[in-house]
C-alpha cells in the first residue's frame, strides 16, 4: 500500500502544481462581501467603525448561532428522513394469477437516489435554491460552494473515517459494486458538467436549457442506476473478469471475516461476527434473540461464564443492527451506543441468572421449579407442581415454605380462591438424597365457561441443615433460583378457540433446521381431540414445492393440548439474501375428532382477526424482524409532542443528555408542528419537515454570510469549510455507525457518490434553472450571469482528487479484497491519505479565493 500511496503522490503533486501554477491577474482581487441584510436576518448595525472587541463578540455570536442552527437542522432532518422511510416503504396491492398480492412500490436503488438522497442532502440543496431566490435570482457563492465543499468532505473525510474505524483484521466490501460504479461515474460526470456550464459551454453564464439538461441528467442517472440494479449481470461479469468483484457464491465472505481466513482462501467460523439470520426464524424481541443466542453459547461452552459474556457482548451490534438501511443509521446515529449499553446491562443480568443456577449448583444446593408457568385443565382434580433440588449437598435435609394464593397480576384473569382452586400453605421437606418434592393443589371443575385463569405458588423461607460429615467442597447456604410459579387453569368444558398468536411471521432457511414451525394457539377451552384445517395462499412469487413445502392440511390438537404447529420446510435456495417471498396461512372451521360437544355449539369459532398469518421467507435479518429496537413510525400526534418535550426515564439519560435536551428545547417545541411520520403515509410530515428545513437553511445562509463579512471571510471559503462541515456532520456519524454495524460497505460509503451527484443535479439544477428562466422571461441583458470565480478551480481540483480517491478504493478492493478495514498499516495510511486530499482541496480553493494562486485553465 505504501507503494500505491507513493506512486499516487509522485504524479498527483506535479499535476496539482500545474493546475494551480497560474499567476494572479493584474486587477485587484475582489474583497470579501460587505455586510448586508439577509433573506430573514437584518444586518447587525452599525456596520462601519466597529472596534476589534465588538467584531470578535459579533463573530462569536454568529458562530455559536450558526452551529446551533446546524444542530437544529440535524434534528429536523432526522424527522424528514423518518417520513421518507415511511413513504419509501409503501406497498400496493396487485392482482397476480387471479390473486391479490402486496408489492413494494419503491425500488431500493431509486429510493436511495431520490428521496433518501434528498433527505440526507436537503440543507445543501435548499441553501442553493434559497440563496438564488433571496438574491433577486442572481448567482451567489454560498450555495454552489457548499455543494462542492460538502461533496469533498463526504467523499474524502467520511470515506477516510469509515476505512479506519473497522477493527483490525476485519474487512467489509461494497456488495453491489455495479451500482457503486454507476453512481461513482455519475458523481464525477456531475461535476464535469458543472464545470462545463460555468467555464466552457457558455462561459460566465448559464442558459435555461443548461439548467433543464441538468435536471434531465438526474432522471437519466436514476434510470440508469435502476437498470443496472435490476439487469446488471453484464456489468457484474465484466467486473469479475478484471478481478474487481468475486462470484456471487462468495458474497457471504464479505462480512467482517478474520483477515487470515480471507488470505488463506477459506472461511472459518467467526464467533464474534456470526450471521444470525439462519438462527432467528421468527419475529422476536431483541432480548429474546439475546437469550436464544446465549443458550447456544452456554451449550457450546458450559461453565465458562466469562466466555459467554465476551462472545455475546461482541455479537450485540450484529444482533441489534444487522440488516439496517443507511436511513436507519442516520436516524439512530446518536442512540446506537446507548442501545448497545442498554442491552449489555440486560445481558449481564441474564448471565448472572444463569450463573446463579449453573455455577451455584456446583457450590451449593439450589431449589427451583423447572417450569415458571404451568397449565392445569379444570377437571384435573389435583394439580401437581414439582419443586426440584440440585447441588453437591444432597445428603442434607432442606425445607422450603410454599403458599398457594391468588395472583397479584392485575392484567391477568384471576382465579378465585375457594371457587376455582383451594389455597394452601405448608412446608416442603427434602430428606437426604431426595431431589424432588410435589405440591398438590385442588382444582375445582366449574361447568360454566370461563376464561383461562391464573393463581400463584410462592416459595420462601429456605432452610437447610449443615452436612454432618465433611466434604471436598466448603459448605455454602442454599439458594432459591425461582420464587414464583404461575399456574393457569384451562377451561375444559369447551373445545376452545383456535388462532395464530401472530398475524405476521418471518422465517429463514437453516441448514441445521430446514423445517420451521408456525404456532397455532388453543384458548378458552381444551377439551377433546380437534382437527383445524388450514389453507395456503401464495403471493404469486412463493411457490409450493419450489420455495417451501407444507405437510398435511390441518393441525391436530389432542385432548387437553393448548398448542399445535404448521410445519414449513424451506428449500435450500432460500439461504440466499433479498428474498421477498410470502404466503398466507388461513385457518378454516375446526372439526371435532373425539369428544361429545360440537365445536360450533361450544364456542363461536375462530377469533376474528387472527385466523390468518402472513409468513415471509427471508434469507437474512430484515428491518421488520428488528423493529422492536424502536417503536416504528409514530402515528399519534400527542405522543410525538410528549417525546419531543420529555426525555424517557427508561433510557437512563445522564447529565449531558439533559443539558443537550434543554439546550435544544426551542427546536423541540418548534418541531411539534411536524405531523407524526406514520400519519397518512408520511406525506404530511414530509411536506412540513422540508418547509421547516427550508426556514432553518435560510437562517444558516444569513448567519454564514454575516459571519464571513464580519471576519473578512469570503463566501466561497465559508461555504467549503464551515457550512459544508456543519451540514455533513450528521452523515459522518451515520456512516461511521453503518460501517461498524452493517454487513457491507454500501450503506456507509456506497451511497456517498450517489448523494454527491444528486447535490449537483438537484441543488444546482433547480436553482439555476429557476434563475435562468426568470432572466429569460424578464429579458435581462446578458441573461443569468454565473461568474466562474473560484468555483471553477474548486470544482476542477475536486474532480482531480475525486478520481484519485475512487481509484484508491478500487485498488484496495483488488489488492486487499476490501474497501473498508483490512491490514492495519495500509488501512490507516489510506485514511490519512483521504483526509490529506480534503486538506489539499480546502487549501488550494482558499488560496485561489484570495488570489494567491489562480488556475491557468
């Protein structure tokens, strides 16, 4: 890698010298702009004769206000992005083969290059438009300068950070390299077109047709990216031939694998960054998935509590964040660390509970009930709750007090003492050598129909006689591993109601367990053997026999059984990613197989609303499987207002969080006017949020201009430094989070090039087209004048450095088989090289703005 950097510097530096070796013209260098009223803010008077102290105070006020506005725009931009997420997730119903199926409206690539790009670049784009309109449709330097400066910061600095932040020895590649190649090429062409407009085609002027072509280029760009995304096999093959990409069957190797495994040409199991998609086969909460994974680790490493903790802690980001979009990381750029810490706390508590049983049983006697919830048919007569004793001192006598009583859970259906069961209280005695003791509970059979009801068995007052003889281990007092057992009385006078507990479920192929189970519940009765037929309705894409198989057409419930399963066998092809296959299971009227009562007479039938379950076949964890991380798009306006104004104590906010919250309170109050993103498909939130962003962007433009004129800084320099930095910081945090937590590099750096192209096509295209049409209609002599000024050199130097940056990424892909991460020394050298490119860009552009150097072109 050192040779690559040295070679790049060997030809880059002379070329830079050529580009900037022009001699400044003889005429006087244009001074920084004079202070004048902005679009919204008036000029701070007096302008003339101000002392140095007053100037410093004004500059500090402007600077603080400018960064305060950046923070506000970042907050409202997140709400804007959330509305866009809702809009782009819209589905529609189409008729396929005579059946109605739900399909996604937005193609992912089109969404990323249009609404998503607009969401992440809205401040830069709106600043350009507002500056034109607020400047009487005359060209300004702040808007175009911010677009080019932001593009430079995004490509050089953000990419450099993402390359370096990957832990040593790990690699992450761009998965869809064909789309990346397309967007990278268009991002370069966009700035070539920008230079051609201002310096070649119609120098110092932009005609309306040039602005129109700029907008048309946006459409062509999106259409071409869409075509490559959908039909890009030819591009893929071409890249594979020259060694830039690998065959599709090696895609799974691109996820953060140990470097030595990549170099040795084989894939070893990596417990730190395992792929959980084949283990998680249903929509579980994050905590449930942590417990599920923890059980696997405990089984693989018995008795090694420290190893349990280290493995799961390293895997937490993958469990929580894998499969998320760039928009998700933008929305959660501040909360991801807190989310991980929150689940780290839960992990520690869970491990402590496991240790209490698994470790204590080797040191002391442990008393527990194997089932925390037990079910009894009401005609059982005597219910039996078994309490177990394990440990090294079973030759002792252990006693534990128990109490059978009514439940204190207000949300549960309470079983009435004396009517539904008999309360009792007593002491269980474990004689030496005895491992189990039974609590017998009298259950009353009620002929009337009742809901399932609960009562409790509470254990307390554990005592034990010390061993009479010495043992190899020091004696320790016994412990209660479980103090409560929930007992449920099931009505057995009726056959019950049958329903799916979930209306939607995601399942994934697993080589270890290709057969997945969809649960059907039986409630409000458990009498007799009942057959529940079901029907399978596909979406037109999923095909029975090709994508999945289901044995039988009914679920059989034996007498007293409270659950049954539909067994789905997935084909091996579903191991691949990005499957969008769905089918629906529909329960039919239940049939009595054995039993006296008729189902129709016993109960009204299947519970309305849960007689269908939509099953999605996925190849990897999807956003839908992880939606428990947040609460989804908010739909209730009062709830959103409360969230804006109040911190959630459950998040355990610290002092810094409180300070930041109250510092941002004016914005939080203002943003209450934005409708919830989940309302009306996100459209109202989209419209109001972009209006508010426009208002704040206008203030940013005024503050940036005022700060520049106060300290003598030209608008061009202000744009490529302060404004570009402020508008790009949120994306910096989002990209770093995506680089660390996402499977591939697409969400972190793959979308940067697309956003840079969109900035020109929309930010410059819309603003200059409007201004050019205005002057054309007005008949202004000379038309819409756009002085080349420092924008020409700034654009050309960015183009040169952008080519170097993109070429470096391609070289890294070929040499190190990755864009992000890789060997330690080349990784940090690449990162430093990219940051150096940005510094070169800023330095050359600034020197040109102040006429220290000029372009010979």
